[in-house]
């Protein structure tokens, strides 16, 4: 699956909100719980700046930013 970002970067918690329609708090909780991977590594920084080409994994989904 791919996700098109309109700017040069998107913050991790904003991406999760956009993908799931969930509130930012829910996105922050899955990040805090270590359930999100960025490029294959667990990511705990909610405001991690993601760029095109980044692969984000969560809840059994893998999304590539384009």
C-alpha cells in the first residue's frame, strides 16, 4: 500500500491519524507501546519526520510514502 504526502515531510503521528482516521491520542498510544516500525525498526518518536520512500508498519499493514 502507498500513501501520498503533499509536503516534503509528514510527522509519524499525523500519518497514523490520516491512515486510520483515529484521534492523535490513539496514534500516540500505539507509538508509545512500540507497535509502529519505520523502515523496519521500532519507532518511539511521535513527531518523527518522515519523507517519501519511508516504509511504516503497524497493525499488520505496511505503507510506503510516495
